[in-house]
């Protein structure tokens, strides 16, 4: 049984988004893909500056060792986006939202701190 869409009272889409007529689910998936791209780019910069030992994910670290940073991060991010696409296509929007937030908090946030010199 599908749940009703969540409406936020008082929230209106910005004008540039109204023109494209994207649904909330489409915007959510776009945010997920954007966060994946940010994580991949910042991870690449972080590994370039600090070495491959800075990568915390052991599977991604193996990809880095086996294929190099460019291919390793591309493979990891394409896999993540593919998994997110499967969730999106099967209407598991809540999981896409949760994973987007998890990546913001535990991947993009720490990279922003590290790369900005705050740590």
C-alpha cells in the first residue's frame, strides 16, 4: 500500500524549478545524484592531497589501489547512483532521502571540514 505524498505547508518551489515541472521524487533523486558527485569529487581531491590511506571505506580503498583514484571513485559512485536509481524506480523514495542525508552528514560534511582546513 502506497503512502500519501508529504506536503510541506508554506513551501513553494523556486521559479526556475516550476518551469521544469519536476516532481518531489525527481528532485530527491537529483539531490542524491548531486551528493554522490560531490562526495566523489571531494574524495578524489582528498586522496590526491592526503594519500589513499585517508579513504575510510575499505572497498573503495581497494578500488583505488587496483584501478587508481579516477577509475576507483568513478566505479564506486556509478554503483551508488545505480543503487539509488533502483530505489527510485521501485518508489522507495524514503530510502533515497535517508541515504542522501546519510551521505551529506557522513561523507560530504567531513570532506568539507577536512578540505577547508577546519580539522
